[in-house]
């Protein structure tokens, strides 16, 4: 197994009357400009946009169309929590580098401590690295010898006393380089204060084994409705 992303989405209903209905996100919005724009320029701009979208869709492929998992008219919000189970691992390194100290450049010796996969990787932008350039290893945070890979995510509900969970879905996905696909639908799931539960997917959303577009990597994605597990918590805080 190369990499995994776990994620969940939770729809909660706010019981207070002043709360608002769920808002839909607008992906593209055009507003009327305050200045006059020549029609030819607008046409050219739209042509460029459509061309860019056309180029993008040429390379993007939809392996499984979106489906409705849950539908209801409620007062509340939709929220997500997600976590990955691989991270970089580095050894302690001592090296010489230039630093600007007391108004002049000096060459000093610095020691960069080792980093465990359990240590967050917070570098961004030009300071970060691609996964392929790093020694990626499994995160394992549960101190349970029966697992070799474990991670967690925390979702804090602002006011649990006036919140009701209406739906919670758990999704997991990975690149799995093994022709034996018998275990991709099984994971272990634990809520705060509880013990591990063996979870079997309600549905394998996609299995790329044998798909020529993916070749050796064979990604997959699975889904399980975990609403009953989360609604059983007395005061949910994930």
C-alpha cells in the first residue's frame, strides 16, 4: 500500500430557530462590471476560459459519477474532517550553511533533528517537497501493536448541546499495489473513548485494479455510512 486518505463528512442540524438553511457553494459567479467592456474582449475572455476548461477535461477522467448519499431539508451545516496515513520520515542531519548574524554572513554548523511520520509536515510553497522526493512511511499514532498504520482527525462541534447529527459518511481511499483486493473494503474505526470496530464498506466506489489508465498503482475508494456510530456518542467531539 502506498498512500491512503481517510475522510468523513457530517451533516449536523442546529436546533436554534435563528440558524439558517444550508448554503450552496457557487463555483463560478459573473458580476456586472462597473466599467464598459468591449464585446470583442468579453468574447475573447470567455473563449479562453472555455478553452482552458476544455483542455482540463481532456486529461481529467471520471471513473465513478457522483451519487446522492443523503438528502434532506434541514437547518444546519455540512462539515468535513480528513486525515492521511503516510508522512515523510527523515534522519538527523548535520550540515554547514550560511547565516546572516550580527550584520555579516557567517558559515555555521546546524543540526536538523530527525522527523517521525507522526510529526506533522507543515512546510508549504517553495519550502515543501513532493511526496516522491521524500521517504514516505506509515503514520502510526495509536500505540496498538495490532496495527501498523493508524491516524486520527479531530472535528470540534462549536456547541454540541444544540447540535443533532443527521448524517455521517466515512470514505477511505488508497493506492494499493496488490492484485489481491479482498481486504480493501475493511478498516478499523475508533471513536473517542471507544475501542476499535471492524468496519466493512457499504460500497466500493472505485477499484482501479486492471484499469489501463492507472497501471501498476491500482487506486481504490470505499464508503461506509457511520451515522449510527457517531450519533451514539453522548457529547460528540471528534
